[in-house]
C-alpha cells in the first residue's frame, strides 16, 4: 500500500537526511549509534496501519529525549505537527517501558566473575575482582505536584526533580534502575527502600565487596560497632 503524502519522509529535514541518506554518525543528535538504533527499532517495532511508521516515531522519541526540548522544537526539526510528535513520543515510550525487563537485567551467577574481572581491568587493581556493579543516583527534572509537598522535590540546584538510582556493569550497561523518590530524600534512604536492598536480590550471597551486608546482618553489625565504642 502506498504511503499517503502527509507521512512521506521529508529528506529536506537535516535530521532525517542524516539518518536515511548521509550515513553519518547519529550519536550527536540521538545519543545512540546506528547499531543501537537498529537494535532498539527491532525490539519496539510494531505494525502501524497508519501514520509515520516505527522508524520515524523512534527517531522523534529519541531526539526529544536526547535534546530535552519541547514538542514545538521537535515538530520543527522533523517537519510534523506538534500533536503528531506528542502521540509518537507517548507511543514509543510505552513500547520502551514494555520491553525494559528484556534489556535491564541483573547478571546471572555464572557471569559475575566476568563482571568482576571487567571492573578490575578498569581500575587496574585486582581488589575489584569482587565488584558486582557501580551504583549512583541522578536528578530527573519533573513538574512538581501542587501544594506544600511540591517543595520536597526541589533540589540543591533549585529545580524540582526525582531521584533515579541506577546500577551499571563494567561495560556501562544498566542492570538495575529504581526511581520516584523526591530529591530531598538522601541517597542512602533511597537505596534502603529499593527492591535491590529490601529483597536482597543482588548481589547473591557470598558475592560483592566486604562492605556489603544484607539488611539483617548490617543491623547486627551496626549494634556490635556501637557496643565497642568507648
């Protein structure tokens, strides 16, 4: 079936020409290499009976994420209506969320030695052989809720945000994510309330650095330390 005129690829737009014709590096505009783009499009590809198709919708979604800009700017960059940009962003976002469990995975027991060796290689020291991941948090800007609780989301840089806690392996791949807490909450509290800690799902028993203790053991160790203080 022939594509209607309104959804034909407009190669006069630089972003579309970069992807479909030039063969140039896509990372400056979309933050992903062509190989990663192809893999993402293969995982989120679904039938479109009408509209722009999954390829352009994925590009719109990724450019919106990469640039952090408004729908108005994205619509001008791709030469399409703002309402179309809005629908594409929300549709692809739902598809990405649906496949997250296939992409963000904790390493299996048999792969932990490889992860530890990778961290040891990065650090240049064998002490990191027991490392099972790198954890950190960052701010995700949001529109704060109304009312007095909205102030809880204001961070030290004076804009509202929530905390994203993420764990990566030695190759920089996300293996666990947890988000939703307001920025005013300390990182340690976010960790203590995350499934990673409360359910003790990772690292497995006997793995990880000596500084890691499951919740029950940590409380016991804390009480022992208090009793030893003079």
